[in-house]
C-alpha cells in the first residue's frame, strides 16, 4: 500500500500540526497510508514543538535568525525536506515569506485564514473581521512565488453574525482550518498527476 510522506512546517502553537497528526498520521484512507515523517519549526520557543514530540514525530528546529538571509535559510530547508523524501510539504502556521529557492523546488500547500484572494498576509483574520464583507473563511492553496497567491485547492466560508467578536470569529476560523486542511491533503493525493517529489 502506498505511503504518503508528509512534512509539516510551523512557527507557533502547532494546533493544525496536531490536528493533521490526529486525522491522518498512520491512517489508511482510500488505499493510502499517510505518515508525518518530520515537523520543522523556525522558532525554538514554539509551543507546537512539544505537541509534535508528544506523538513521537521527528522534530527539527531550524531557526531562520541563524542564517544571513532568506535564501540561505530556504536552501537549508529545501535540503532537509528532500532528505525526508516528502510527497507533500504542509505550511501549517509557518510564518515565513519563502523565496523561489523554496517555491521552485518544493511541492507545498499552505493554510490561510481568509477567502483568498481577499486579505492576504499575516493579519488576515483581523482584516477579514473588521472588513465590510459578510462572510469569513479559510483557503488551502498551493504555495507559489506570489504570497498567498497559488492555485486554490479548497475554500469554505461562514456567515458573519452581528454578535461575533474577534474571539468568536477566530474560533470559527480555527474550526474550519481543522476541517479543511486534512481534506485538502487527501484531495491532492487523489490527483492522477500526484507523484513523489524527486
């Protein structure tokens, strides 16, 4: 039975990392076994590191501040990912702007807390909540050289309520993230053109 090798990149709490582990790691889904082979974090104080280790996931801390520039960091990151023979790399709260050294060499998907192309960037939840739009939502998309600009894999939205606070709105976003990201991983591995990265 084919094994789909997942690499997860994260920078913070690691809640989506843990959700992927719970939903997919070592699970058989539609004739494939999913395995999180490594989690890579760019911040040594990130709470998600403990979450990954709790499940016995190989975890690497690669601090971007130890590199002269983005290109040097991305070169090291690409080498690490390739050494694990990743099928898909998942950006789950990985707060880095990636250079073409990464985007041209790694097949990756990203989770973003808005209905792209609206509200790109790091402040998407706040911008979406305080905007005039009547819905909030989540997107999963392929990573490209354009920030939050790659082809969309899945999107889902919800209606804003008059009594929503930023806290309640953020909670709805998080619930959608937990639903959508594992679905997107399974969806793209069904693709007939899907194949292991060289």
